[in-house]
C-alpha cells in the first residue's frame, strides 16, 4: 500500500463530466489498495471570473478580500469531486486550506506555506477515506484566508506530500511528461522517464512550462518524489522528477534541449571598465520593470569593455531607448547596438558537471551547420547560446541528435 | 452611537452595481456615528447555480459537500462588499461563518445555530471597522462547514444582533415594510409602523412572506429589535417588529388581514366518533407528504362526526384519491366531499386577546356582503375563515375597512 498525493489542474476539473472522469481515475487508484489525497484547482475559467468580479468593484482589489473571493473556486471543486467519488462508492471528504490547516504567512495573494497540520488528513486516510484538498489556499495565524498565487495548487500538492511523507506526488496536467525538447520542433523528441529537480528548474525557466517552478523547488527541498502525468491518458508513467541520482549521472549526460524564441540582444560598447558600471547600465533598465536574462561582460582592453544582455523581444525598443537616452551619455559609452531577432538554445543536464567536452561538442555541432554563436552563458548544469532566430529549429534538431536524445533511455 | 446589524438579501447584492449601492448606504450609516455589522446573502441566482452544479454530479448531493459548495456564494459577496466599502474610504473586514465563529449543530443544509463568538467582531467594531459577515452559514464543532437552509441569512442577522446585544437588526428586502394586507388587493393597505413578533408569525405563515419565520421566532426569543426596510428606497422607516407592547394593545386591535389563495377544502362525512380517528384520516395523507393546514372536527351526533381540513390546491386530487381509496373504506366513513376553489382569510392582532367581539364583527362584515363562511378556525391572536375563492378580494377589502386598517396609526 502506497500513500499517493494526486494533483489535478483546472482543465482536468473544468466541467462536471471531467470531474467525474477524475473521480473514476482516483477510484481505480484507491481500489488498487493505495491511500490517496487529491489536491484540486478551481474549474478552468472560475478564478478569472472571480477576479473580474472583484475588478468591477475595485481597480486594485484589496488583497485580503480578493483571497476571500478567489479561494471559493477551489472550494467548489473539492465539494464536487468528493460527491463524484461517493457516486463511485468511495468514501471521500473535502478540506479547505483552513480546514487542513495549511498555515501560511500573511502575504495575501502570494502567501508562502509555513506548516501543514497532517493529523486530520491522516485520521481520514486511516478510515479508508480519499481526502480531497483545495489547492492554492491556506490560512494565516490570525485565521485570514490566504492564497499562494497562480499555480499555487502544484505547491499545495507537493507541500502536502512532504507533510504526509507520501510515497509520490503526481501532478496531472495536459501533457504526459517532460520531453527532451519540444516535440513540435523535433518529432523525435522523447518523453524522459526521469529528470532531476535541478534539470527541471532549468528546463522550466526556459519555457518548458509543465510545472510551477516554486513547486519544483519545494519538492527538491523536501525530497518529495514528483511525477508529471497526463490527466487525459489512462496509461503512461509520465516523468519522475527526482533528487539527483548518482547512478543516473553516469549514463545520461544531457537530459534535454531547452530554447526560447523571443529574445533580443543588446550590447553597450566601449564601456569604461570600472566598479559600479554594471549597475549603472542595468539599474535604469530594471527600474523600467524590464526583465534581463543572460548578462555577459568580457574582460576589457585599454580600460574599456563591452557589456551585453538579453531581454524579451517585446521590451527591446523600450530598453534600447533607455540605454541610448539615459545610460550611454551618462557613463560615456561608445555605442549601443542590438538585435531583436535573437533566440536562446540551451543544453541541460546534471551529467555535464563531471563530463568535459559538452561545451565543445555543442559549439562544434552548431559550427558544422554554419550557425554563428553570438553569446555564450554557462551554469553548473546548463550551457546556453544566443543565435540568430532563423537558425533556432535547426540548432535544436542537430543538438538533440548530437547528444543522442533521440535514443531510447538505457 | 448605536450598534446596528443590517442584513441584505440576494437581490440587494445581485450585481456589482447593487453591491456598490449597499456600500454607499452602509457608509452613510457609519458616517452618522453608528457601529455597523452587515450580513449578506449570496448574489441572486448564485445559490441556484451552485446547487445545479452539485446536481450534475449527484442526484441527491451529499449534504456535507453540498454545504462546502453553496457556502461559497456568501463568501464571494462578503469579499466584494468589503472591497466596495473600502472604495468609500470605510474600514471593512469580511468574516465567513467559520471565521466568526458561528457554531451550529451538524445538521448539514439545515443546521441550527448553537452559539456565536462575538469577540472578534467586537474587536473590529472597536477599531472603527464595518464588519461584513456571510449569512446562511456556520461551522460545527468538528470544523465542518454548515448552512442554515434557505433564507438562513435572516437568521444569521438576528443571531448576530442577539450575540452583540445590538440596538437593532435591520432586514433590507424588496418591500419597504409589513402592510396591513397585500396592497395589490387593497390599494388602501398601509405600512405598519410596528407589529409584534407573534402577529408577524401569523402574517408570515399566511403568505405575507417578508421574513423567514425562523428568524422572527429567534428575534422574539432573544428580544432583538427587528426592523424590515426596503433596500431600494433611501428613506423610510420600514416596520419595527417588537416584543408585545401593552400600551399598543389598547390601541390597535387588529394589525392586518392575511390571506391565502390556493386552498382546497376536504370533508370526510359520517366518521365514527372514536379515539384515534383523526390519525387514521390524516396519517395516510401525511405519509404522502401532503401538508395539511386548518383542521376542524365538530362535536358529533349519533356517534358520528364530520372531519374537515384544508390542503394546498395542487395536492387536492392526490389527497382526495387517498381518502376515497384508502381511508373511507377502512374507517367506514359515509362520504368524502371536497372543494378545490377555497381561500383562507384571517384577521391577525394581539389586541383581540383582550377585546371581545372581533369574531362577531368579522362574521357580520362577511355576511353583509353575502359571503358564506365554510370553515372557521381560531388561535389566540388570529381568526381564520375558509370561503369560496371568488369572494377572496372582496372579503379582504371589506375586512380591511371594517377594522379601520386604512386609517393612519395613532
């Protein structure tokens, strides 16, 4: 007998029929002898409806009251799913965040979980009940209803799994797992049987948005076995997201190719090479709420250096304007140049830590296709390059093949 | 400075604009120096929407889970109204039933209030806050969410007023008070400045459905000053519902004329006059879930009597069928006769206790118009007669005039 936490998102519970489907799946799982806790989101569209209602009253809704309102979305789902389980002859009981209780700080609309009281849930599981918990919500020490922010249901699932020391936390989504890269770009892309938390974090931030980043960090921290599965397919093992596994490290060096299309590249040339210069360049950009991704500064010559970074393409014009009008004259840089048609490609894998030659293999592969590398940035488990956007698909395909990602896992 | 509890129903908070209206009214009241607690229902239509959703999952929804679902309706309203109050620069804070906490028994969907913890609310009132409480809901001793049944928001308002020892509980509805009779039948009908709880109970049960019966009983029991007002009119004092007032008794003998249109009258004739016969007649009717209103049994002659009662017109055929097929042969009654076009008219007033002649005045007034009385039933503060439906409006009009109800109150 295993204790499993399953989390179903808004699309999976988007209608009474879909809720019945989830109930059937949970009932099957329970019949196999498992203890099951189900965490659910609001029915798709419901949170948006409630937020819109709040905005009809206040342009900037009061955060405490907004939480009171939007937390009702999940509360409706837990009731409906519990009913649907009873229709299958399964004992079921719903819990709001406050009923659990999932204690959070008081940062309304983006609260963080402080602790989870697992006693009531454990008591019901021992009585052979399926426990249905409202995701996304909690309660602060004063009894105020809080929410964890969009996507917070994933975090609820992981946090409950951690508190209950569950054998596994299964996140059901509309994809059936994590892939070596986007199958729309590389048809040979393969579902990974497993991936480490760190790799997942690098893949997520690159746009493979399967899970909330925060829930992945949480799972890593509390060593929760996390699995991504499709809520629309009956079979399939999904992708297991694990803490680092030394055995595996020896085998798969690279887990996937991540990429990001809509990048723009900006270089401030002839920057005086002195302390504080990075802040003088990026400060005004950040003040304008423009997110900066890769940042590169080379060693300079003759007391001057070139400073490059990437921004989202939508913010390219705004960033260029700030740099030319405010930064360049102020710091006495020679020139500001940019390119709004850049793309980022990354190879990700914990294995690269102990394997030399990954970078050179990546660069050689791209060179053989005549793809010029404009910027390079590396982390412990990732190498990213910025290239001309027109080569993006080609680069992803050749790298996917070069690192053997189209081969079945051992 | 007075402490006032105001209750607004679903129609009054049926849209964001109407919620803003309520907020404006509450803000005005607060600005006069009052402490205000507002109790609200779900936005009109919302409870029905949620119940329908539950019925899509279960034909007979699980009561505990149904409460989890339908209690969200009021939860949304308290958040929205609190926001709207803040827009008026008024400090406001919302409370669910559980947050108050309104402790109830565990009879889901029809729970009864056991106690109310007034400490949190009092604390907020002292901080100059308007407190907005979700009507209709509570929490049992195990932390389960409960609801009080339809119309329970009135009861929440009265119970909170009792717990806080409020100076007044104001129930805002779509009528501006309690009338001497239905103004659609008698244009001269007058809004009563006050009415006693007992009279109100008699008026309510007769179809003048302004307030939930239960909340009136509750207010009477805990001596809460209850006032019915219109939520759509800015001015107006509504009708005060009071505990019995000896001064008033000497003046107004009759407070109003209540009536009920859709009655049907059934008489079982030639019933053997022996113990248990009433049960043998009404048992099968009640087993078929048919509500019986007036019941009359006259003293019999020659060991036989006639037994009459009224039912709702929709159930007349069903009741007649049961009586003819099951009851009549079983008890050996002579005949079952009935009339589906009956109506009931009542004069109501605490004053009649100490004044003789009310009944004779009523009967004479009807006789003068040639209206035949088919049945008579009396209670301490009410005399009801059953008449042919076609005379209903005429009877109400002449009685209204005969008892001086069209005259201004002293």
